C-alpha cells in the first residue's frame, strides 16, 4: 500500500512537472515595447525651457517561473516584458525612474501594461477607471498624437512619494510623449537619440 501511494505521488508530480503552460504575448501586446531600445535617449523640453533627458536603462523580455515550480508558483510560465527609464532630472526624490511592464498570465486573456512614471502608477489590477484615449498636440513640435493614453493622479492613477507628476501621456507608437508636474511645468517629447 505504501508503494502504491508513493507511486501515485510520483505520477502526480511527473504529470504536473510536464504540464507547464508557457504563455505568449500577442503582436499587439508586444507593440507597447517596440517604441524604445536599450541605451536610447529621449529628450523632453518643458514650457519653462527646461530640458530633461531620459535614458532607456533596461529592456527585458523573458518568461517567469522558468523552472515550472508548480507547487509554489503554479504551472504558468508567463511571458513578461519590461522597460526601465532613468531620468537625469529627478522630479520625485522617492521615484526618479519610470517603468512599463506587461505580464501574460493566461493565453485566453488580453494583457495590458502597468506604468510607473516618476511615482505616478497605473495598473489594471488596482485602478477601477480605465485610461482615457485622447488626442494630444505637442506645443514644441506641433505634432498631433490622436490615440494617446492619459493617466492622471487621483483619476485613474495613484501617486507615490513626494511630488509625483500630476499626469502623463503615453502613445503606443511613440512611448512617453508628455508629463505634467504639480507646479504646472509640462514636459513634452522633443526628440529621440539612438
């Protein structure tokens, strides 16, 4: 009887260890991350003439739960993408960097990125209000972005730290195009340098 239980346990462990599910982000889900390359510099100019240079510090694509540790982590090996941006001018001393990440937990559900821009955070897991898609015209370039996602503190994003931004705008094809500080200073995309 003891051997049967041991054999059954080994069969269950073998079954689950061979039954990992590796998810894959769709082309549309991955497109959020095609806007930047590691080492790239993004230059912003404010309505007060100040310049902010942001560098793409990390760009990672991987799968989580690589060992398929089904006992502790489950059988899903989620497809993950992550970009970290470092700014030369720290507007929020608690959060000087920015990041966008996405994780595909299930093949049958669409994934949407989470954003943290200098302490202003959006994740569909925590916010009840979806980001609005708006049209934005940048003053310094006269360029119009017709499908930009708008995130605002207290509306559809949560602010952390001292002086997190009031809002930011993210264009799926261009990335971060604009962010506004609480004191009224507005930084707009000026150019990208590879």
